[in-house]
C-alpha cells in the first residue's frame, strides 16, 4: 500500500500530540525520564521562537516527527553580535526511527530555514547523523560553545551555513537561548506538567549524559 507522507505547519491543536511524541522519543535517552517535551512547551511561549518554522511530519495521517527553530546569536570576539538560529528538540517517533524519515524531515527544515533568511545554524547533536545534511563541528568556523572548557571535546557542537560564506569572518561564542533551560529553572512547574502524562518508568541506562534532574 502506498504511504502518504506530508510535512506541514504545526497548529495549536497539535500541541499535546507533539509533546507526547517528544516525550516518547526522548524518554530515558539522555537521562532517566526526559524534559524535552516541557522545553518544547516553553519554547513556544518564548520571544525567540519562530512559529513559521514549526513543522510536523505525518505518515498516513499520524504525526510521526517534528522540529522547531529558535532565534539565537553568536557573540563575536570583535564585540559584534551575529544573528543565527538553533533548532530542536527534533524527533521521529520511536517506531519509525532509522528508516530515513529523520533525514527527510531535517532536510525539509533546512530548506525552509534558508527561505526564512536564516544564514546559519548552531546546535548540539550527533555529527555521525547530521554530517549527512552538511553539518560540521562548529570549531571548523572558530565558533565556541559557551561554558565548554578550552580543550574539551566539542564534537557534539555543530554548525551549518545556510548561506555559503555567511560565517567567513565570524568567530566567537554561542550560548543556547535561555528558554532551553526552562525545566531546570522551573522544577515545580515541570513536575506539575509531567504529572499530566501517563506514568513511565525512569531508567538509568548506559550512554546517558545527565543525572535525573
């Protein structure tokens, strides 16, 4: 049977479905449980959020993927500020991972971000996946990640020019927008929000990079 895949703008009616999708996708991946669904909820209320670049992927009418973009900047070493964007949380439903949907979704987003006149992106991710869509380590451009000690492994901190040459004369430091730290800064609000979802077991697993927060 022919599958129907579409990518469309997220609507308010999608919010809970998308947050549930994000929760399922990130659960026990980076820490016991996850906070990405709450981060997404808070991002939508942030001034830096770009609603024009909030899309979902549907397969046969079911939402199986999503991503969002947020305005950010590079604090340049010469004192200037260079506007860029960051993205995520980006995810594909667990049942559809490693089937090519993630790259389809990502490449669509990159095209739309470029049309929105976004010159470059910085974010944290796995270079082994994102290199296939043209990402490189941000150090390639002389861009540092805020809070990362000198000499520390920065292979997770990625960058992509959406306008060729946009970062040619840009060197400096990137800091993730404050809205990404909502769960850590609002623990009671997060706990109340998390309680509205069905209970799931939190597990400590190999490869996790954060302790339960």
